[in-house]
């Protein structure tokens, strides 16, 4: 059987990124900011169907924060309504680059310990500024995740990041199958064209389970290409607040998840359950 048909037979992980660090209430009234709002939005998305959630925390004034107690509040609320949902947290370097802050959430324990944590594999530029990810910080975060039994979620914006994933694997810092988000549409990264997506997906190591993600107005087309190429889908207001490329309609997390399911239906594919995700990625 051709490789693509094998991939299309696989269930699709749908990873919801509901909040992020950029969207504000001034941009859209639909972005969930506080823990109760995030948990409520996730609960609504669960009714439609998601595999995992990728969380960012905000302080009481709505600004991004690294504080573990706020993450703990969000995680506890989500665990109450969906104890089996796979929960990922951010260790992003977009707003702060020092290791102590970025690793703070990784110290949560018990039911509050995240299943997965993001690991951005290089420094890069966004349209509003840089995200600094020094190699020693990346290695340190990967080491902490490995020690604490938290699976890294690779964040990939260019082909060099995939090469660095191989370096981390060789160094023993990545173990077993790990998830990855391939981002398309960033000003200084891969673009959602057939050629660039082909280059990226053909470079993904065999032991990586990838999801396609699109930045801003490229969210929908990146997801379509990902579904057609046999990958998973990352979706949510973190990546883009509009439902359409013309930016005439603000999206909600639920509307974006519903659209993803329509894509899967057209492609004859089905969503990966949280249990299947745990079996593939976390049970190692």
C-alpha cells in the first residue's frame, strides 16, 4: 500500500490552542483569558471533539505569564471536566528567555503535572519581535522534561529545527515517539505552499507524530494541506483570530474545531482519541 494511503488511514490528532500569548480582548471578544474562561472554552471544544489542548497562561490583567499557580488553576479545572484529555503547556521564549521562568510550569506534580510541554527548537523572528531559544536552554528544558516524565511537543518553524530534533534524539534527550507542530505562514518561517510543506513533511523523522498549524490567515489552508498529507491538525485562536482569509469574520475556538472536523470528514479520516494519543505518545 502506498505510504500516503497508510498515513491517511491513521487517526488525526486535533490539538486545540485556545489562548496563546498574542490575542487580546481588544482584538477579539472570543479569546479566553482567565482560567475559568479557558476551561469553559475547552469544555465546549471537547463536545465537538479534540485530542489534546495546548495551554498558555495569562495574569489577572490579561498579560502572558509563566507562573505555575495559574497553570495549575487551568489544569485542575480542565481535569475536572475531562480527566483523559491530553494537556500540554507552553515553555515559550517569546516573552522571556530565562530558563527558570520557562521551566516553572514543569515542576507541577500529581494530577496537575502536564502530560506534554512545548519545546521550540531554535530562535526565530515573529512579525512583532524575536523568540529567543538558545541551544543550551533548549537542551536544559528537554532534560527537565525527560527527568519529570513530561513529553516534549516540538515546535517547528523551519527545516533547521527538524535537524536539531535529530541532534537531541542522538544526545538522548528525545525518547520514543514525540509530537510536533509544523508551523506555516510565519514571516520568517515555512510558508503553506505544496513545495514547502512537502519539504517539511518529508524531513520529519519517523519517530515524530506531526500536526500542521497555520499562522494568522494561513490557519485554514495549512490545516487542509496537513489533513491531505496524512498529518494531524493544530487549531485555535492562539494561531489566528479570524475564520476567513479576508479577515471579515472573527472565529471562536469551537467554530475552528468544527471546521477541522468538516475537513476530516471530506478526507475520510477520523479524530484520534485522547486514549489513542496516550497509547502512541505517552505510554513509553
